């Protein structure tokens, strides 16, 4: 996820592949809304998104820290009253697990809520090499939650054991992959995991790259996308298909890459830019559609209404 622009540092010019033809919309997609209104209140600046299996949608607010909830069948979202986050001034990453629990991060804090907004767990990250953590995004695997840190070049980890969330601890200093790059400019964003939970992909806006992490060995290497600069914000991994939102340093939009079986190399196959996006930050998938958050974070506080745009998944029928 991408916090406010006063904290962004974009290094170098991004060179990306030309747009390729997007496939026709899957049948039935026209029956659902194309635009979802998160809020009409000033200063919300939506940031993260998660969609549960039943179509329940959660969207976070960078501007206020609030969480919003709706459904893919309804164009309007409303406040999700989550206990214990009233004092959080910014919420970035939000995801749900197989039980429908809602995980979200803001500042140094990770919280877990049930569907009714009851607080189930709260974990605070330890300070990193550069100071207080600024948690950005997360991914949930079978045995852990991994969290990126915008302020430190660190991936944090909280173990899951018998359904209980353990303490959050610094797990990986990602600078081992590129030690000459200044620590304060890594700017870690989106994070995804393969089905086994043994491989992570971590986006770094500062290095304009996606980094592959072997969970067992903590070995870090750069995902090779044919030499293209790829400073992703939010990401989504489905099998060997990587969906990523790019904004600064590239034409804003959704980029789709096809990866090899080991998630080491790949190539960008689709680029969807322009309308209807308004500085998109991340995305979620449900059915054959992609749901993209329009943050308006390039000119905070933005201008209501704050929205999520739904587009057709251009590789819906690709084997995974």
C-alpha cells in the first residue's frame, strides 16, 4: 500500500511493456456494479481492500484509519465498526482469512477482528533499524502472518498455532538482496504468498522491484520480469498469475504477469491503465473481476466520493 505522497520517494524512471489487448468480459460480469462508493466523507483516502468468499468487501482508510464494509452485489459500503481501532489514524493493508476474520495494519499495529467487529487479537511490531515501524501490507498463510514495513526494510512475522496468533517479531531484513541500497528507501509495499506458504513475493517501491523470499531459508532474490522496472504497490497472486497495481513512476493501473512454476521469472502480459482509475493502490479478486482501490492519494485529502472500480479479469480462464 502507498501512504501519503509526502512520504514517497520514487527513484529513476520506470520502463514498462506496452499495453496488450484485454480479453472480453466474462459472462455475467455486467450484472454487478462497476463502481463502489466507499465513503462520501472528506479525507477518507481509501487504501487497502479484501473480499471474502461470500463477496463481503472490506476497504481501509489511509486518511482516517477507519474500515468500511459492503458486498460486491451492492454499490455502497458503510462503516465497519471494529473495536480497538478508534485511535488509529491510518489503516493500510486489510485481508481476510478462511474463517472470515479481518486482519488489518496501521502504524506499528496488527489487529484481528471477527465479522461482527469484535477484537480478537492485537499485536505491535518491534522497532526496526530505522525506528518505529509503519506497517503497510500483510499476507496470511497456514501457519503465519507476514507484514511489510514502509519505514524499515523489514518483514515482520506472527506465527499462527492452533488458530492463535503469536507475537509479531522482525523476521527478515530484506537488505541482504541489495545491501548497497540505502535502508530508508526500500519502502516495502505489497506482499503475497504461494499456495504452500513457502514462497513470498515482496514489492519494494524504492527499489522498483519485486523480491522473492524462500521462507525456509530466508534467501532473497529479485523476481525477473524481463528487465522491466516494476515498483508495485499492492499485489495479488493466483497460482502463477501475479496481479499488481503500479502508480508512481509508471502509468497508473493494473499489470498482470505470468510467472514460472518457481516464481523466479515471468513476463508482463497485460497492462490496464487510464480510466476508471484515480491513483489506484491495490486490488482484490472475486469471480472473474478485479476490484481496484482509487486512493486519490496524489492530492490529499482528495475529493469525495471515494471509490473502488471493478474491471474484468483479463486472464480469468488461464489455468492456474
